[in-house]
């Protein structure tokens, strides 16, 4: 079955002067125009192609890659506006994506980028965009464990952090304290699940597992020093087993932790171990 607005594995059925026809094996033939044909494929050869509907309602295949497929969110730039709606650049130069007026939250202007959801209209079977993105979010119960890796589309900056869209399904939030790299509106980033709220919205963090381990090791080292007159005989020469018993971490994380504490001016590295630097 052909997936309109997505990639399909199709077979070369026959060649014509203006391209090749691809088939799904169930009786549906789709034209791949000559300008998109890669090399000189043989009849029967499989090709991966994106399928969309042209202005005359015909299925067309392309080997070009759109910025977004059906079921995804993206920031897209308006290239034209007419009586039908706004037309968006979605990466296919011969076919712009329509956002009808009924699907616009506010007036859309050429040259500006807007967050939209791309879907297949049931009645026309055409691919369209909607800027009313809220109705496409949080429609199922999240099934993530804490620490699960996700993709997040950065949607909006606020005083407390960034609003994001999680895995094209859920609303999310990354608070300022969980951000340690520069991020930009419209960027898709890797993140981890921190907490799922009762309203199905998800709090995320950009901190890696390694960052969490090192931060935990830092706290353990400082706690040990505070409880032992500001000194620890442990250092680079200590064995991994000793470090694990005393601080509960690997030697690798221990070395990174003491490096961070040294840079922060919280400890001094001496020949006989570690010393806590008193707050001034």
C-alpha cells in the first residue's frame, strides 16, 4: 500500500521518455519524472522514493528529500500567499505545501517561518500543513521511562526554558537548568526524559548520563572532604576498586569530577591527595 507523504520502497515497472513508472506490486503505478531518476535503473529494480500528490491529483514520486513528512512537525518558510492559503517551502522545489486559511492560527506572511504539522487530508488525499499544532499533540499516553532518549523540536523560548515538541507526539519543556549547550528555535535536538506530568506533557533534560554520573561523583567527593577535615588521600594513583568503595563511582568519572572541582576552585590537587578549599 502506498504511503502518501512518506518514503516507499517501489519497483521499476517500465521506462518511458519522460521518466519511469514505479509500482507497489498491488496495481498502483506512480510516475518518477526523468529529472529525479537516479542513473539508469533496470526494470524490476527497487528504488526508495517519496510520494506526494500533484496539483492535478496524481501520485508523483521523487528521489528528493523533503524537510518533513506526514505525521511530523517542522518550522517552514512561507513563499507565497493567495486566496487559498499560505504556501510553504518544504524542500521540494516543484511542489509547495499548502497551509489553508482554516489551519492558520494567525495571518501568515511570505518570508516568515512558522511551526506546522503535516498531515494527509482525508477528503482530498492531499498533503497539507496546519499551524494549529496543539490539536495534534498529547493525544496518547506517553510511554517513556526516565532517561529515555527522544528527539525534541525547539518551539519557543520562555523565561524558564524552552517549549519543545517530543518525538512528533507530545508537548515538552526543557528548563534552563537542564541546558548546557546553545539551542535555537526550529532546531531538532537529542534529549532525555526527566519527568512525565499528569497532563501528558514531558520535562526533558539535555544532560547526558555521563554528565549525571560525574555530577554525582562531584557531590560525593565534596561530602567526603567535608566529613574528613577537608582532606582525602585518594587521587589519580588510587585503584578503581578503592575509588568505587569510597565514592561509588568509576575511576574515569572520579578523574573527571576532580578535574571539574579543581577548575571551579573547590579543591586543590596535592601530592598526597585532595584538599578542600574553604569558601572565602
